[in-house]
C-alpha cells in the first residue's frame, strides 16, 4: 500500500538488469501510476493553482513542455486560457 514507482526509474542500473518480463511489469505499473491514477490529482491541482497565478499578476501565463504531460493538461490549459 505504501509503494509507488520512482519517477524515471527506467534510467536506473537496477532497471537495466531486469528481465524483459520484469521490465514490462514495471513499465505497466509506472504508466498506470503516473499517467492514469494521478490524472485527476493533476487536474484538481491545476484548477486550484493556475487561476490563482493568473489573477496575481497581469503577466501572460504560458506553459512549457518539459517532457511529462498528464492527459488533463491540454484541457486545463484551455479552461484557464493559458498558452
């Protein structure tokens, strides 16, 4: 119940030593945890924090792709009018 995969564990030497079967199992766990189970949390946090950021300043708020994009991001950015 307390286990969760390390972000970017694919780059560890431990992962590299696993068999193809174990790699597949860890990949599925990783994808489920970060891209499915956490999506609603990302949405909620975005909808909580992004409007506050926008209202705190007249500056243009924009997003940048840093490689990890939860499925909810395009909708949240559109809803909050963030470029």
